[in-house]
C-alpha cells in the first residue's frame, strides 16, 4: 500500500530523509519512530504529495508520488502535527468544508457518523475555538476520515493530550485498525507504538531498524535472563568465565550481585546454566527474564545513530 | 467549480465572523456615498455670485465643452463625474487586506497544510480566495452606486443626473472597477503566499492601492479627467494585466516553499 525506494529529501544542503526503503502492505499499522527533527514529518509530507522528493520513488495506494498526486490526495487522510482547524467555525462547518473538498458522497451523513463515533455530536454547533485540545484532535481525526481513505497518516496523534484523551484517540485507532485500513503513525510515544503498531521503523534521517515491536524488544543477541546471587562480588567473575565457555550463552554481564546472560532460548537453556552455577558453588536466589521496553531499544539505537552522524 | 465555491463560502464564513471586517466592508462604501452627496449639498448652497461658484462653473464649462447645459447643470454634472471615480476605486480598497491575510493567515493558524493535502488544485484554491475577497466589495460598491444614483435623481437636474448613467461611467464602475480590484487582489495573494508574517503582507499590499489613490486625487482635484477613450483603453489593458497576474499568482504559489520555509 505504501512503497518507497531510495526516497530522499534535501533542503539545500540539509539532508532530511536519506534513501528510505519501505514496503507497507495493506491493513498494516506502521509506526514511524524517531526524535524531533528526524525527518518523520518530511516523509509524511512527501507521501501525501505536499512536497516533492529530491530523489527516489514512492507509491501510495498504487499511485506514484509526483505523477498521480491528485489521485493520492483523494485516497489518503492526514492528521497533521497540529489540528489546523478553523477556530471561528463550528465543528460541523469545519467538517463540511472538507467533505466538499473531498467530494464525499452524502457528506452530512459521514460527518454525523464520525462526530458520533468520536463523541463530538453534542458539540457539533460549537466553534472549534471553544474546544479542548483533546476535542480538537478528535475533530481533526474525524476530518481526516470523512472520505474513508485507504491510507491514513497520523502525525503525533496523541501529542500534548492528557492521558484520558490519549486513550480515547488510541482506542479509536485500534478500531480503525480493525477496519483494515493502512495506518502510518509518526510518533515518539514508544508505549503507543508498541501497543498499536504491527511493525515499527526507527528513523533518524535514515531508517535505522524495521521490525515488529516484540522483535525489537527482544533485542540484539537474544533474550536476556537475570540471575540474582547471594555471593561475594569477587566470586562473580569466576562464574562469568564458566558461563562464557558454554555454547548456549551469547554474552554475560556482571551488575552488582547479578549476572545478566543473553540466551537464544532461555526455556531450554536455563537448566544447564543453573547446573553450571551450582557446580561452581554459586548461591542462586532468583531467576527472571529481563524485558526491554521499546524505549530502551529506541534510546540505544538513537544513541548509535547519533554516533554514526 | 464546486471546490471553488467551497473555498469562497469557507472564506466568507471565516472573514465575516470578524465584526471589524464586516464593519470595514460596510463603512467605506457608506462614507464614499456620503462624500458626493455632501459636496452636492455644498454646491446647492453656493450663491451664483460666490467666487468659488464662479470658478467651479468656469472649470465645468471647460470640461463639459460642447454639452448643451446651463451653468448650474454643468457644475453638477462636473461634480458627479469627479466623484464617479470614487466608486471605481472603492472596491479596490476593501478586499486588499482580506486577500493579503488569506494565505499567510492560514499558514500561521496551521490550517493550510490539511487544506493543501486535499485534492484541490492551486488554481481552484486561489480563484476561490480571490473571488471571496472581491465579491463583497464589488457587490457593495454596485449597491452603493445604485443608492447614489437614486438619491442624486432627487437632488440634481435631469441633465446632470444623466451623467451617472453615461455608458462610459457605467463601464468605469461596473467593469473597470472590478478589473482593478482583481488586479490588486492577485497582487495581495502573491504577497500573502510569499511572506511569513500577516503584518508584512498587509503593509506591502497597502502600497498597491497608492497609484489608484493618486488617480483619485488627480481626478477630484481636477488635475486631469478620465476621458471615454482612456477608460476603455484602461479596461482592456487592465483585463490583460489581470490574466497575466492571475497566471503568475498561480505559478508563484509553491506549496513546498510555503509549507517548509515558514516553519
């Protein structure tokens, strides 16, 4: 549904997006993660035909960016970083303008549908300027969906919202996911990405990594298991040496009185590890798996990207 | 056409929610209606022996050469002609600030990006904004001119009143005026799509009105008078200029520059 090959954008000498290759199938919710200034919004603007790529190709909903721009605009919905509503106009009027611009069949019915879905129906005759931040965001989401787009671009959909409003928006996105739309979410809310997205791409000018949230959380070098020991610190290097010699073990770190061991298959390998430690005289207190948050993975990768840059 | 109409209605809905804009659209035409009526009142109260009246009649005679009019009819006719130019420039003055704000205003309120993401063409967008800016001013001017013609019917001689329905002046008010207005609106839209601050747009576009104000001063002070030929030539030239400016206005509207340079 979205396919890019070597997509690049330069603003004078500044390289904003560098050779981006993506292939997002229909119905996928894709999270585009990166820090501020990483080039996420620039990418969305290229894919929604607001700006032209400097190099490379992109296809959205089967149409080529730069050649079929009007067709693409008709088939995508976009929630921009700021809602960009007409504050003096009512919620209804705001949506009616866009229903007309997208030439929506039976616009008023579509407007009613989305105002009701987003719990704004009772406020339809109030001006957008009188709305709270969360309501403005919901109204902007309704606007992006009026024409039932095949692809939906959401740029920081919960940015600046309170937890309740964020949850409402997230739940709504989950509902949209159920409808089979392709959704491209730009965010730096990693918790959100891990809950909503089928795959995430960590991006900083270049695409650093692309995988499912679960695979990213698993991290490089396998899963990590922690062994808490009731031993003197000077004994731990000895245990480390014994473990490193084992084929199953990828890596061992010492942290205070703990051993952090990377394994491909802890369920299978843990008994052998425990036997080795007991044979070495270790006093084992507790064993558990360390679950990396997406945030850990993100920070690590962004640090690496920073060093690369 | 449907999308142009949507933009026009959107612009009106936004602009006229602001009462100050509504006030300026209504105030200036009423002021321009009052000025000639006040001058006609002054003329009527002058005595034939007044030096000013004598000078006025003399100037009017020169200007109305060949017309079979009494001295008073001549003076009235001359005065009406002097002020017709007001109705020509009236629609120019009103929409310039509306047009100047229309693009940069949307940019600063962040509503431009979602609008440009819709399948609207640049031509549709700019035509919608331009027509939305000029229509209230032009319609208001025509209405006020109608009122002016109506009131003058009871205040001046039939011979002088006929001046107001002279095809030349009707061309000036109903064709040249709107053409001049479109010219200034396209310039205002060009400025609005090239600057990043609404105040700069308004300051720059206010300069557009200066030549037209000078024209009005020249006409009302008797420095020169617009002739039939001059009005017709001006209408044709301005129509051509309008087409060229509209083309450039569309070409200069660079979506990418507008969205990225102004951040």
